C-alpha cells in the first residue's frame, strides 16, 4: 500500500514538474512536508486562513489519506500531499532568531509617488476651509520615506535590509513607465487612457518584480508599507481614523486558477509563513495603536474590502490575497497605518518639520517608522 502511494506521488510529481517547468515552479519543494499533517490539521488551516470562497474547491480536494491540488475539473493534479500516519518522523524546526543582528528584512514601500502619484491615483489633494489651505501629498512618497527611516533604525541594530525600490517615483522594474510604453506598443495602440495602462498593466508587472526581488533576497521577514485612505470620501477631510494589517490567505473564487497561485496556496498551508505573518502583524498592529495613538479598524467600520475579500485573524489583522501577501516567501506584514484624509492626519502629514534622507517631510512619518521598528522588536522578543 505504501509503495503504491509513493508510486502515485512520483507519478503526479513528475507530471506536475513537466507542466510547470516553464513557470519555474517546483512542487517537489513540498516533499519534505509529506506525512507531516493530519487530515484535520489541513482542513482547519484551510478554513481558518485560506478559503474565503468555497468556489476554490474546484482546485483542491481532501480525501481520507491526502490533499490533492490542481485543476480538478480537468483532471490535472499539481501535487498530492499525503497525511500523517502514526510513525512519521517530524521535521526538525530551525531556531528562530530573536535579535535584529543578522536578521534579513525586506521592505516594500508601496506605490511609486512623485511624478506618478496622479497616474497611479494614490494622492491626497484637499482644500481645507479651516485653516484655509490646499493640501497635497502622495502615498508613494510617504511609504518611501518611512522605509528609509525604518531601514536606518534596523541597520543600526545589525539587521540586513533590502528595499524593493530606489527612490520617490521609482518602482522595481528597470524601465520607467514611459520606457515600458515604448517597448509595449500594443497597449497604447489600444487607445486606452494612460492612467488605465499604468494601473492595469505596468503596476501589475511591477508588483511581480517586487515579489521576485524580495524572494531572491530570501528574507526572514517582509514588510509592505502603506498608508490608508477613506476612498468613499477621498476629496474631503474625514473624522474616521484607524490602522490595520494584512497577512496572506483568504483566496476568493477564481484565485486558484493559475498553477503559480496553487503553489503559493500549498506553501501557505504547510510552512509556518501564515502563523508567523499573523504574529508579526499582531505585534505591529499593537504598536500602531500605542505609538501612533490611532485605533485599529473596528468591526463596525464600513469597509467593503473587509467583507468581500478578508478573513479576520486577530484584532486589526486580516488575511487578504494581495499580490505581495501571496507571492512573498517569508512571513509578511502588509501594514496600512492611519487614514491619510483624516483631518488631523492630513494636516500633520503635510507639514515639513523634519528631514529623512535630506528630504523635507513630516515628523509623523518618523513616528510611523518607529512604530514598525518597535513592533518588529516585540515580535522577535515574543519568539
Ligand atoms: Zn497603498
């Protein structure tokens, strides 16, 4: 019986390998997780972390003995993960680092900012009545400066930090948007608007490149830095203010159609990345409250993305299947601190009362970087 199972496994593995070599995905990386989990452990993990919509069940199946993942409607199996039997040997867990010295940390400052802020639609431009003034700033600049400040704090403690982009208005691709347009004529020949081309094509490619660069760095933890906005009242100052953090998981209908995404689903199921992402994010979220004096998002907050795309893991910590949470191969926290168009925040954020990297900016950015830094230290001490 056991020999038969192994034969089936080898057969499926080699079929999977042939299908996906082109995409550089190797499901055999999961062989070390064979016979490590019981059926109920796998079912619990899928329910708690990964399944937002039962439609994804056309791409995985749990039987008495194993988990099957693939395009099951078309009898294509990517991988079979056999469940634990009594005598199986456990994988030795590697020791977690508890100090910043030598810890590899990847930081992705969200968006581009600068010249691209309007094309990517990530800016705040509000005319205040009292005090009478026009306020303008963009998220990509805030995230980049936050990352630079945080990097300095972490490097001073011996951490090895990699940042996905090298300046305001820059992404992770070598080509800027206009160079990219020259090489991708089919897009602008379609006479779609520039902002659409930026968001629907260039930005997506850039996100994949960010994830690829992070994975090549092989970090211990990854932080994606964002600032939140109340989009329903984007052009006015709002009273509401809150922070939250996203972690991987919460796959919706259609989101396991690609082999790449099924690989990531299985990775999240068998590695410690889910649990560690939640612990990291929980520690960061607590610091967002104490250091920034901003509450976590409440259950009553009307944010459609929470209902439609998220699974709540802890207060202020939600699984959400974003490119950067799905594709990064380490524990990850995708932070969304404060609401940029909250009246107090937008006045604070528009001030130029300090500098980071010789760039005049708001002290509030340094407070946000400090909250991330303190959260990481607490996370390490809790391991
Ligand atoms: Zn953002």
